C-alpha cells in the first residue's frame, strides 16, 4: 500500500547555479568556487563554468544500496524540506526519533547497558560478600547464564538497581563513561562505540542537514545513554530520552549533589515512548526509526499523527555474516508484532542485508 506520506510531485526541481568570479581568476579557481555557493535545504545539481555539463549530485547516503528503500527515504526528506512541495513541513515540526539498541548500534547478544550492569555487580561483589549466596547476584558473579535467565525481569531489575543507584549522578556518569571507553563487545571483539551503524550515522547527518532535529528515544537509561550519545552519534544530552531512576537533590559537604535512588522513575519503552516524546519534546515526530516491538507504539504515534507527511522505518536484522540475524524468536530486540503491522501501516522495513552496503563505521 502507498506510504502515508506519499504525495504528488514528490521529486523536487534541481536548480543549476553558477558562481561568477572575476575574469582574472583561473579556470581552476572557478571550478573550485562554482559549486556549493548557493544555500538550499536540499542537495542540488551544479553546472560547470561552460554550462554545457551537469555534475552528479552528492549521494547523501553512500552506505545505503541504491534501491527502493533508499529512494523512499530521500524522496520523503526532499518533499518535506521543499517549500514548493505539497508535503512541505515547517522546520520546527521536522522531528525525527531513533531507538538506540539495535537501531543505532549492536544489541546482541545482550544490551550494552546490561553488560555494564553485570560487570558493575562483579566489581561491587568485593564489598558485598553476601552476594556470593544471594540470587541473582550469585549467578552474575559465577557467570551462571541459566540462573540469570531463570531470574527473569525481576532479577534483572535487582541487578540494575544495585549497579545504577546508591551514588551521585556525577559518580555514575564517571563510572559509566569509563566502562564505555574500555569495554569490548564479547563476540565482535571491538569497543562498543565502534559498533555503530554507518548507514544510520549518514541518515542522522542527512536529516539534520535538511532541517530536522534528531532525538534518541530508548528503553535504556537516559543517564547511561548520555555518557556516549554526543561522541558516538553527534546527538547532545538534551536530545536523549530514556528510562530513569528516581533522583533526590542533596547538599553533601557543602556541595550540591543528585543522589540516584533504587526506585524506577520512568520506563521509556513501548507505550512509554510516546509519553516520553510528548513530555520532553512536545511535538509529534514526522519520522521514527526503530527495530523491535518495543518501538511499535513510537512508530504508531508518529505515522498516525494529525495529518501531513510522515515516515516510519524498521530495521530488520537479517545479516548473520556481517552482524546478526534475528527477529520473531529473539530474547533481545524481538521483532514480531511490529513486523506484522508494517505493511498495513506503510512502515518501511529496512533490510540490513539488502539495503546496506556496509554495516559498521570502521569496516
């Protein structure tokens, strides 16, 4: 079915422009200065100094294969950023939201934040000898995977509370930042920050160059995400939305401090994502990109908004050779309900295998 944002006249007119220079300048200088002098919200073709030839436009998404998926994204961006197009959207309303785990970087075999929590519990076990016989901590310390799985969500919550709270916000930031700096992925054997998806980095920059404001909307904790989001993706802390623990303001030793308490404040997953978007952004996105059922409500909220051009995208992990292949049966990043709904909703399912030339930033 036709995507919800489709409208007549989707492809904009490319205007050829020449920058006139002094006759005294050489032809080489003319060639150097002729292109890029015009300001525009979208890429435009440029002519040579003779006007007889037209240079090919710069590919905004070079790590994406040239197919229908890439064309839909580019057509959408061009339409909403072209004032002459019926689908035009004012810059202040060009909001794009991205999930993090499995959408911007690797989430298998476990979320990076979960790996951080496990490492943190093992480190804290030195001052908590009682954990050696107390579940789920014993399982974490001994690496008992079956027992950790059996502990389920309640056990994971205990691990997260023990590893993430009982300290100041600044201390947590330091500990998490050092872990991200030094930790290596258990299977791909690279730092987690090198396992960002290059096509997604290009898409973020392409959107921003066309007047979009990009946000991360993740089920991970906002404080953990903010330790690396700006360096990894170029998205500053104020544009990161995530789950959070309760925090209390205190003055310790004459200095103000924020104490992280062992209580859940907000869960930014599934139905929580639209709530978080409304609370922190105050506008409905016109583009949302996710990869799992946890993103279903965010895509639904985005694409079924109150009129105008809208685009929902789902990344499908189907490339076992370059990354991982998983969807309906996965414990991590399960993609089932959203995959079934994609066609009727007009969401674009992006195939890692077929739509991306490269996966990682440093391949």
